[in-house]
């Protein structure tokens, strides 16, 4: 081959290599990807449609992986906007504590209910101290279950309560199989109007340094408490013990805090306490704090002791709205868990705006930043696989939402929400920004963490990853992190 021909061939090869490299630098383009299910399940509210309730009617979920299967246990719920439609011509009687299972955290099967009836000891206690309706209305369903394997058996902690009062009961049930039958085993903690705390919303965590088990519980009245459990019985280590305070909040007589759950991070040996603030139908939101032990003491984002009367940070989820969707409210009462392979998740109810009466299961990926604080994905998990990323791939148009604790504007009467609809001032609404490579600072190829400077604002410690755009039925790029004020920063690439 002549020299000129060789040079031409080399030039073609170099050009091909350069073009390939340029291809890798092209911006990531969102691609069509069908949503696994519709958000509005009005057509499936009948009890006879329960086989289609995979992610529907999920209230206060508690999720954990057992073997290769995820199980969700949750508060009894059906879409109560038209209860007569739910029960009309029903081919069964609904039970208590919903059970669902999944292999992939995306597709869920509705299994059924843990109990055929409310355990007698719980119902007898709450009804009797309510004097059968004179001093309060006993709830007609069981709330906020938590299930774990403990001492070789499956144990479920559940609660029965009274609307707006501390007449409450946390009970224990056991089973050989997760799908039952579940056998009641007695009372763990009970409270009445004279109690400091409220016996609902249990979660259980073992202290890895001592081997002791602790139940963390409480809601609205008096704060969140921790009580030691006996490993053999699953009941309190000391009979009648109600435990000690671990978390409070500012204006706690008026503003509620509830729904604790705890995650242990094996990588850093820390325990993270997740709690919910606000009315569950509207501006419900999730906060988190950290400790060296499950029983506390816990510190927030700014080093404050959360047992004091403060509003803690950071805030991870709250009502929000991206374009092309009605938005989500009630984004709290979360379950936090891992898959055993180093991946973490946060699941919660999500109430479809504007009525906020349809509840969807919302599972989100959860990550930890370089300072050890958790943050969650802007979008629900749909199993999208990640790929190598770069600042060049992030170039384009994005929607960004700052998740703040917006002041509630809805009307309250005796502590109850009169209107379930949120004003725009109560919802975190996205804004469009254009991001270039120059806006991406200190990009880390090994972790996909970066800093962002856009429109005069600077954000540090953000993470970019591939995820699902539910509002537009696409696969896209997402980013998330926390700002200096303890607010979540959510981004979604739309072009």
C-alpha cells in the first residue's frame, strides 16, 4: 500500500475513533418507557378487583426482604370515597392488615389479609377505655404493622387506636409463614388519656453493638419513644415499661410527628430515624436524624438533639408536582429497607392530587451522600438499569424541585383537616432550567456525585443516575441530594 493510502486509512481510523468518542459525549436523550401501572385506579376500587390492587390502596407500608421476595404489610385501606361501590356485590369480606409481595419492587401481588378479625385483647382494651364510644371512637381497622424475623419466628407488631386520643394498644402476633395464619400473642404497650405518649406506629431494630432489641413507637402526643424488648417473648423486657423519649418537635401540642422507622447502614454503622410531620392527607413529609444506637440519642442535619422541641432537618419527601401530572400529597409514613446487596430504598404512601384520597405505593431509591446523610430519588423506582454517566450527558433541559416544608394553608377544625385539597403554596412545584457542562463541577466518575451551579444557585453533593420519568413515561436522567438548608434537591432531565 502506498504511503498516501496508508495515511488516508489512518486518518479514517482516527476520525472513527473521534466520532465514537464524540458519541459518548452526546447529551442523554430521554426515551419512551411505559409506566408499569396507571396512577388513577378508580376503575379498580371494587373489592372484587383486589387482585389488581398491587400498588393501590397502600397506607402506612412496612416493607422488608425475606429470602428473594419483598413483603409489604400495611394499614387496612380501601378507596373510601365511594365505600358502597367497594363493597357492592363483594365476593369476600375484607380482613385486617393488607399483605402484598414482589420480586422486583415494581410489580406487586395483593395476597390478602393477616387477620379475619381485630384481635380480641386489643379491641376489648380500646373499646372498654373508650366506654364503647362515650370517650372516643375506636378505629375500625388496624394501623401501621411492622414485621420481622426475630428469635426464629415471624413477628408482627400492630396497633389499634382511637381517633384523636391516646387510647391505644400495640399488640404482637406470630406466624410460621409470612402469609399467615397470624396468632395474637399479647400486648406490648398500651396507653390511655393519662399517658405521656401514644401507643401506635411500632418499628423494631436490634442494636448491633449490644444485641438488644428496641421498639420505637409513638405519634402526635408526647413524641417518639423507645422501649427495650425481650428477645424470647417479643414483649417488653420489663412488664409495663413504656420506654424513654427519643424525638419531639416544635409546637408538638398542635403539630404532629409520627410514623417512626429505623434503618441501619452497615457501611458506616449508623442508625437513621425517619419520622413524618404534618397531616397525613395533605402536607405529610419525611424527616431523618442519625445516631450510634437505635434507642438514641439522635441528631439532625445541624447537630440538634431531636428529643428537644425543635423542627428537625433534613426533609426528604413532601407534596410535589412535576409538569404533565396532577401531583402528589401525603408523601410520608415511610418504610426504609435494603435489598441485602448494598442498595437502599424508601417506600411510602403517595396521595394522588387533587382529591388526595387515592393511595399509591411509592418506592424510591435511597442513597447516602459523602457526609453520611440519606436522600431519595425524585421519582418512583421502576427497575431502570444505570449506565456510565458524564457531565456532557447531563447537558440539556431539566425540571428541578426543591423539597421544602411549606406552611399548611388548609383549614383545621379540632386538629382535623376539613379540606383535603392543597393550595399551590403548599406544594413544591418544579421549575425549568438549562444545564450545560460548565454548570457541572467536581464530577466524580466513580460515584456520579457532582456539584451544580445554575441560575445563581450552588448545590453540592448531588448524585446523578438513570431512572424513570413517570409523568412523561420515559427513561431519563435524575439527580438528587440535599442543600445547605436541609431541603432535598430533585432534578429530572426532560430534553
